[in-house]
C-alpha cells in the first residue's frame, strides 16, 4: 500500500500537512503509523511517523535532523510519498537490541508488555547510537532495568 506522491513544504518547524484524502485512506485501513519517503534535489530519506490530526488537518513530523540531511529550508517544496508501515514496532528494531531481547526471554516478555509508544521510545534511544557495541551496552542496561521492575523511561536507560 502506497500513496500518490504529493508536493508540500514545511507547515511548522517540524511537521508537514498530508492531504486529507491520503491520510483518510491510511486511517480507514487502521494504519495510523506510516513509512514516509521524502525526496528533494535527487536525495531521498525514509523514516517512520504517525499520522496526527490537528484541527482539520493531518500532519506528520519531519524533524530538523532529517531536514538538514536533505538541506531543506522552510520555503522549499519537496516530494512526499507514504507507505504502509509493516514493521512490528512502528520503527525498525536495531539488530543489537533484538539479539539482546532474544537471549533474555524474561526481558523480552516484559518489553512486549509495554505500551507501543514506550517500546518505540526505547528503540529510538538505542537507534541514536552509531556504534554497535554501545547499542549492545544500552540494550543490556534496559533489559536489566526492565527485570528490576523499573518502568520510568529516565530510569530505564540509566546504569545502576
């Protein structure tokens, strides 16, 4: 499932408006989370986002880091296409975190019991790290904290 390509520009510092007919198609299919592909000056990026309704418009986030990657300024028009998000968590799971969870069934069960947004938040926290070993270290800290009963995000990512 993919949308038509549409042209748009930033509507705020970090969001774009999705045409209602495109957004409604995904919402009607119970697909609030989408894979976004943005193209500008022959460069392309893809990322996961949620369709959010604000007043009468549907929006998706387009963070500053991705804007900088494409060198987009507030007055630039760029192309957007949405795709069905087929990922399990609404974001791609880092290999390192997946391996740590697979090696620890107790932590995996606790992780799976968390709210979807909390799972994504922890995944994004690990994804921000470039080095594989650091991702493994962070995943180990999170799984140990989950098993200790810690659920507060700020505490979950701290080494005890």
